[in-house]
């Protein structure tokens, strides 16, 4: 083999993951945006002495033609026929309205808030959650283990704590009652 042949062959062995890295960056920005919105809501609630509960799922729904098993609509989708994005100015206000409804809120990796009042199938009831957590957190931890799910987020109705679950593990918690401490982030 000549040097030029070896160079051509080695060039073909390069794996270009640029598009995957770009998708990962978009997903991280969406995760941060969801956390910011939930922290704003829980901070406002804490100041008023009350809390709302929340369960939000961020996943690749559009990319996989909306065929993610384990989701069941409860009643009619209050977002049907709307195009609401987590990056929009009205996202916080609409999310607060949706938190008064039972069930999870579904957000696609495009940033679109696609559905509310969704029941999640729990496949891993043994998922580890802190002792103070309830079924909402178990559902989030369990559902975060599914393929095409990027992360699940909860906001505790009792404490106002915001948590993020990835691959069945809690990786982030924010406590609005403890403003002096920094946000706790568990490094994977």
C-alpha cells in the first residue's frame, strides 16, 4: 500500500458526530430552560406559602413519529391545536395553568409543549427516589429510563423542590426553602 492509499483509507475511518453533538447541546438548553421555568414557578409559590405539583417529560416524540409507548391521555389534550414552545414568552404562564391539571406535561426536543394530562406507565416501581418523594417522583424516575426520553422533571407539591431524573437517577435538586445553599447537582 502506498502512503496516499493509507491516507484515503484512514480518512474514511473518521466518525463525524457533529450532528449528534448539536442535538445534545439543544437538549441541554431545553433541560436548562425547563429547570428555569420550574424554579421560577416554585419560588413564586414558596413566597405565597403554597406549592404546585408537576411532572414534565422531555423526549424525542416528533423524531419517532409520536410512537412512544407508555403514555396515555387522560381526557382531552388541553394543548390540542396549539403550538406552544418552552422558549416562548407565554410558556411560564401556560405551564402554571397546566399544573392545575392532573397528569404529566409532555415536551418534545423541538421545544414544543405537546400535551398535558398524560398518565405515564411505570415499568420500574423499584426506581430509587428519596424517602420524602411520592408516586410522581417514582413515575419520573421510572419513565426517564425509557428509550427516547431525555429527562423527567418533578416539582413537589409538599416542599416545592424541583428534581431532574435521567436514566432512572436523580441528577439535580433545587430547594426553594433553602436559598442559601447552592443547587445540588449530582455528576454522573
